[in-house]
């Protein structure tokens, strides 16, 4: 599994993009709507295993159900569960990670001088919405800023690059 240092994230983005373009920062994000699939899948998994004799089985069912639902929902939308957002001087690239050739490498890209950026706080998470006003193309991503989340280092860098007053 790739590392979560900023240098590792930039190297991963460079490998996916296959370019020498300067990458200012990169971070792991997920589609914001996958949180709903996680809750629904977890609930279904817990309900399916509540008849078990031990107290541990519903927890395992919840975890398995949520993981399966998130992966299925992501792939149905043409993305991997974990997306890599790479910021260059001119472009914001949203990239699939570890597709094994099943999905295209680049999910979306937005010219920085033509994109509307909105960052909303949701507890220790951030919802990053990128919209191209000319085409209507948009994507809503979920990132972490908590010191507890390994991915937060890269997410904070990306959020800072896209909106300098974001925290």
C-alpha cells in the first residue's frame, strides 16, 4: 500500500498521470455520497447477523456490510473507494487509485482558473465540492483533517492549496 507522506502521494499522482507536470500537493479523498452507502451497508450487515449466538458477529457483519456496500457503490459510479486528488499549477486532477485496469485513471479534471471551489466543515471532515460553471461538471469529495486520520496530512495540503483560509 502506498505511503501517506506528501512525497509518497505526489509520487503516486505522478505515476498515475504519467507526466512531469509539477504537482503542488496531493491527498486521498472519497466520493461524499459513499458515506450513505456505508451506513446502509453496515445496517444491513448488522441486521443479517443479529441472530448469531455471540456478541461479536453483528459487529463483523456491520463492518463487512459497510465495506461491501461502499466498494459496490463506488465501482457503480466508476470510481475506486479511495481517490487521489492532485493539484498542479493549472489543474485539479481527481484520480482513481489501484484500478487494476477496471476503471479509467482520471475521474475528472478541473482547470483551476475556471473552477468554483466550496469547502464545508462536517466535524473533523471536509466536503470539497468542485464545479465547472461553464459545463456544470461537478464532484463532491469527502476528506479528513483529524490528526487521527492517516490521510489527513495530504488532505490538509490539498484543501490549503485550493482555499488558503481552509482549515
